[in-house]
């Protein structure tokens, strides 16, 4: 539909209709306006998959490798493919507006949403984000670039003020947003925090000034959920849509602000036009061009498996018995010990709004057992315990008291205890965001739990709120679980407190019932019902794992974090693996020198054992097919050719920027551009594994580099490399600028390219560096400029592994 027709539709709406359209009709949608042919517009999280409007195992979604893993490919091809898959799934679920990608930077490895963001570098983040946006929107689904801007911390995330100087903002934090907008993004999300004293939803200088006027953004700026705190100020700043609704600071209050002269109606008209433009682009408006025919392909799981394996990073691969331990030849072993809690229970994703409910998750134990084949004996040992909460009740042991079928009975009850509605669920952790029957005062969950072993059983309720718990014939218990000081709505989901009860039970069946009270003004509930049967002590688990490793030809230890450690809503407090995992790795390698460690984490962790372990594979949060992907990488069925998109420190003490905690309500970005690999170089600290590092399964020689400056000021390079190993492999050539004219500083990434080559094959990698990427921001002029003169460009395998250098003469601007 052309712009004139959209403007005409705006003119047919009353002020009240326009105001109603600019806030949610519920948690996940904008209202339909049949009078102008506008259908309901459905929004959905998130960066690791399209969850839809419910947090429910009955509506499963594809679970993708986490966004940092996508960036670790250093390749726009698989990233665009992942975006297209998400777009297709969104279409299948009736979602028109997808809330991803998250392009905030890895300023500190403690950041709670580190796993959900791409990289510590703006050029890499910008390139990956643009490809992802292109992929999603190829399916006719709006992509939302978030969180605009300065949202690199989760501590006090609703209120902190990010103090960022203009040069740092322009050179580091804004480029990924600009690149996504230039790639055609149809939506941007305004963050919770303030920047330089102004809440982002009220920040006209950054929304209207930079985003809309500066970048020419013609899409919709939507608030993060519950981020908007004003009416007229946010409307005049350029915010277009407030979520969720219908309660909130807009709606009727926005129409009233127009009538009082606080907001001009032309401002409202522009917002409505932007919403209709998005509706037109996503096929949500009568008369729109037909969307491309798209559906989730049958081979989606295979594509996720391949992307996950390619994103994995070989951090270390030393020779053992005459050759590198990886890839592991299944024919070379007879007995393999697979060890670690994450081997059986893969952390496939992080916590928070990025969470989706996959139909299945393949464990590393399953993947490795299948890949190694029936001729290899695979023995599993848990070794240690890392989960904070008790395990959820399983449909394998829980049955519906009303029917006897597998599952848990969920009743929605009124204040008198009468049932308003009922359903059977196959999972015992529940998230309700609206959608409850009218008059619901409580949610009652009942289950008959099969008890196989006598002894001390633990049951628990996790969540935030008031609960009534009954276990068997025991007296009802009233439980109140409160959020931590400063906790927000998401805490019941991402870091719920837990109340445990110990009960001595004989084999048989025990009835469990919990009732969660519901606040009628905020019909939201997030809680779980959990159970742990008697079992061996952790010391016994540890000893069994060491014994298994001692008896094996090879030990594969899968360690990692959990979605209780890496999550939206809070930051990490350290870089340690949870529990006794470091101790477990040290004990295993002490009895078996042929030890492979697979790290299943989204963000860096300290690895004090790394020098003693011959092989370390970083697997990220690899999504639903992660177990198969890990097996493919370990056995070499796929080269784990990923490169680190963020620096891995030896210890937390050496990190250039570590703290994510506001001081007096402020986070001061005093380091400017000197964080990540640039901060390490400035401090002269060699990290454990540098930005850009990744060994793959072959070796490379860099033979030549040529460079030429175009009339437009771009630099065109050609880097010749040779595969000097025995396997076909992929190389990522990274280009760093050694300085920025008369402002000498550590090198920075300005471009990259990749190639695939067979053994002894020579390949030339073309890389174009745009003039803008080579420029610096001149705050005094308020413009990008090049000071002219000689620039040194470095072709490297990582930020610390320079291979070739060349110089170019740049014109001043």
C-alpha cells in the first residue's frame, strides 16, 4: 500500500481510536481496528526462537543457538538463515512483530544477558545484526532491534542512568543500531534505563534526533515492557507504542494530553502512520501486498544442528599420543566416559524473555552415544550438582488426579474456591501473563506423584507470591515467597525463591497440591512445583565420575552454567562455573590425560584447569539440537570453525570493565571505547583466549595482503591464505586498524571475511572496509571525519595474532 493510502487511513480514525492503537490491548498484541481493515498485530519474544503469546509446553517452538553463538560463526550466511527460520516460525504462529535482535554490547562478562547479545565489538555486532534482520524480514515479519540504548547491565535495570560520552556513544554503542536500521529494520525497542539523565522512553535527543532524523528510521519505536513512566514526555520524545496494555501511561491519558495541548495531534498521527506502515509490511492490513509464501521447513532441526556445530570454538587442542585429541575418531576408542551434569541435562538456552519451549532438547550424552556407535561403550557419570532449584515434577511420575493420565491438573478458582476452568499440563513450571478466566483468584495445581524409593523426599514451591501447599495427609502449609530487594516482575521467572519441605515417604503414590494466589489488578503468575527423590550424595557422585574416567580410553567432561546463572533480570557476581565443576575437571584429567572438556555456557567463565586439559571445545548454549551438534564437533563430522566474538579472561581481576553495578543510580562508561579486546591491549594483558580466537581443525598460513583506496574512500583488501593442514577447513580473516590518525589507541576491528579451502589449497579473501568504519567521531564538529594520512591495517587470526600488515594513504575529510 502506498504512503498516501496509509495517510488517508490515519485520517479516518478518531483521536481516541488513534490513542488506543498505540498501546497494547494485552501483553502481546495491538488491537484490531476493523473500520480501516487493520487486524490484531501479535508480538513475540525473542532472540533464541519465537515463543508466541504463551509460555507453555503445549505450544513448542524451535530453539536456536544463542545469539553469541550466531556471532561466533563470523559469517552472515548462517545468521541470515537463522533469521529466515525465525521469520518462518513467526508466520506459522501468527506473529507479525518479532522482538529481536539484542545488539547491546558485551561491555562486561558479568552482564546477565551477555548470552543474548552478539559481541563486544560494534563492527562484528553490526554485521551480524544486519544479516539477522534481513533474514527475519524476508518472511514478512517485523524485526525489533533492542535495547536502545546503554542497556549493558541488568542490575537496577529499570532505573539506572548510563552516563556515556558522545564519542563513545557514536563510535561504539550506536553503530549496531544504525546498521540494523540501514538494513531495513521495521522496529526498535526503547530500553528501561536512562542515558545521561533522561529515561530512554523520554529521550527525544536519541529517539527523534539520532534514530529518526539522523538515521532516517521510518519504523516503530516500541517501549520495553513496563518501561514507559510518562505520558506527554514520552510521546513528544518519539516513542510510538507503549507495551504492554491496556493499563499504562498512554491510552486514554494520551488522548487527554492531546486535548490539553500537551501533545500535538500531528505527533499522534505520525505514530499511527508508523504502526500502519508496519502493519502493511507484515500483511496485517487489508490491501497490503501479499506476503511471500513461507513456512517452517521440514529440515529446520538439521539446519539448527549445523549452525550450532559450526559456531562452536576449539579453544585448545594439544597433541596426545602423537596427534591432536580433537577430532575424536570413534574407531580409536572402546570405552568413553561422559561426565558432568550438563552432559545429561544440556543448558540449551539462557533464562528470561529469550526462553522458549522446544519440543525436545538433545543431550550431549545422547548425541555422543549415537555418534560413537554401538562398538563403543559409553558410561555416564553426573559427578557434581549445579542446579539451585529442585528438579521440576515430571509427567513420567506425575498423573492427573481426575483422570489418572500423565500430567498435572491445573484449576483456575474464584474467591469461593469454585473452578472457573481447568486444564492438564505436562510441565510443572508455570508462567501466566494475563489470559486467565475472569474472576480468577487462585491457580490450583494437583498431581499424584509415584514414589519408587522409600526415604527422605524433598518437595518445593518456587516463585514469588503467596501459596498454599499440601503434601499427602500432612497439614496445609501457608508459604509466602518474596522477591529480592529491587527485584522486578521477571524475578518470579528468572530467579525465583524456593521453599523446600522434607518428607519421609514409603513407595506408592502421594497427592501434591499447591494453590497460588492471584492479584486481580495484575493477573500474572510464575511458579513451579518441584521434587527430588533420595539419591547418592555429591561426594559419591564425584567419586563415581573419577572412577569412570580412570577406566576409560577418553573422558569427555561437559561442564557449564545454567539458566539460573545466565539470565535476564540479574547480572552474574563472578565468572566461576557453578558448584564443584572446576574440581571435577582437575580430578578427571589427573586420572586420564586423554580428557576433552566441552564448556556449555553462553558467557565467559574462568577455566583454571585449561593448561592441563589437552582439548577444550566451547559449545555455547547450542539450542535444541545441541547434543547432536556437540557430537558432530567432537567427532569432526562438522568442523567447529567458530571464532570468539568476545574476550575470555584468565580471571575476573584482569577484565578491563567488570562491574555492572550502578553507583548512586549511575553506571559511568568512564572507559570510553577501552573495553573488551581494546581494553586488554591498552593494559598490556594477554587474556586466556583473545577476541577472534578459534583453532578449527586445520592450520593456515597467511601469504600476502594487498590494499587499495577507492574514490569513495573505502579500502579494498585481498588477503591470500593457504590451508597447511590435513583437512578441509574454514578460515576467518580479521582486519584491524592499528590507529585512528593523530589519536593513537589500541587496534580495532574494521572488517572480516572468510574462505573454505582444501588441504594445501590457496584462497584469496576479498574484504572491503567502508570509509565510515575507518573514520572517527569529532565531537567538536558533531560529525564523522578522517584526519588523513597513513593508516596501518593488520590481517590477523585474532586480536592478538597478527599475520600480515599493509599501509594505505587516506584523504582527510
